[in-house]
């Protein structure tokens, strides 16, 4: 396996993670995450040597997809926080961590 192949596996796994997040499919998310982590371990084994433009582009694509996953997770967390606030009768900012008292 080459560095390029490992990056393609990471990208495929990130696409699978995004699909699982969209579908709220926990089992698929676990599988995709496991696949991604295995591919990342393979990438790690290649070390930090020089890369060509194709590999650099694949790494940038993987980074963008990872950011997309992070955004989905953050939105889901904000929705859960907002639902919990509604259930507990608390209002407030869905993005805040706690209540703030003003004197």
C-alpha cells in the first residue's frame, strides 16, 4: 500500500462517516471511524517524508472532509443541548456552556 492509497482509504472512510452522521446510523459511524483510524495508522507508518502534488491534494481533501464531519457533530451537539434545555425548562443560548449571573 502506498501513501496515496492510504489517503484514499481515509477519504472514503470520511465520506462514510458523513453519510452515517446524516442518517444517524451509529453502527455505520463506528465502522467508518474504525476504517479511518486504521488508514491513519497506515499513513503514520510512512513517516513525514516529502509528498508530491497529488498526495498533498488528497491530504487537503481529507482535511476538508474532516472539517465537514466536525461541523455535523457540533450541530448535533447543539441540537441535543437545545432539546435538553427545553426538557429541563431552561432557556438560553444553545451555544453557551452554562448560565452566567449578572450583578
